[in-house]
């Protein structure tokens, strides 16, 4: 299977993302630039910074910044995962859908970016 190549030069638009044909975005890269913040790169070139607010989930291992920094991309699932099976929905992280509850994750992207 060929690796997905991110499209260059596309600009994120939430309205377009929510009305576009249903092609689920896949995460292809993740970095932790600072405590409890992850920078996400999607296969369509969208880049988003997502911050976790410690104390938002009951007894969450994510409150520990060292555990949070263990985040990685699961290429098969197309999303981010942590040890012990915790993962997040890529379409919510991308901005296509709004979750019923934020669960302590907030978009802190300075300006919607693309790679």
C-alpha cells in the first residue's frame, strides 16, 4: 500500500470540512512542543495544536506530562494513541465534528495551518 502524501497549499476551512464528502482524515505525524500540547499533522496537510487541560478526566493518566508525551501515531488506525489503549477520534481532532463533551482537549492552533 502506498503511503499517503499530504496535499500542499490547502487552507483549513471548517465549513468546507463539515460538508465535504466523507473521507476521514488520518493523522500522519505528532509532536509534543510543550507540556500537554500536541501538534498534529493530517494526511490532507492540516496542522493543529491541541492542548489537554489536566484534571479534566477522572483519574486520567494524561495528567502526567511524561505519560502525555508518550503519544504516537497509530498508522493503521490513523489517529494518536497512548500506552494502555487510549486513543482519540481523528475526525474530531481534525475539526470535522464537534464532540458532545470536550473531555479536556482544546484547539490552541495560533492560526489554522497547513503543512
